[in-house]
């Protein structure tokens, strides 16, 4: 089983739990994630392609009366 999390270029990425049999499949999935603001990386492991993603929190929205601790 692949690692759920891995560091690539000093950044933590999470596995999307998909196994893609071709690089093209993985690239299509990566494009979907990137459209939604994720950074992506593709890793080949045992003939399968794994997609790892990460997304930084850029904004915190609080409900009225909420507070950051």
C-alpha cells in the first residue's frame, strides 16, 4: 500500500487513494485537482501511477461571533 502522505520538494502531499494504470489517466485526474486549486504530483510505483495533492489554506472564514484561538 502506498504512503498516505509523502514529502516532495520539502512539501507534504497526500495520496488521493487512486491507482491509475496509465500516466494519461493520472494526468487527467491531476488536471481536475489543479482546476480546484490543488498542487499535484505524480509518482510511479510498481507499474501504477499515484496522484498526490496538497492545498494551502489561504483564507479562514468565521461565522459571526466565531474566534480564532
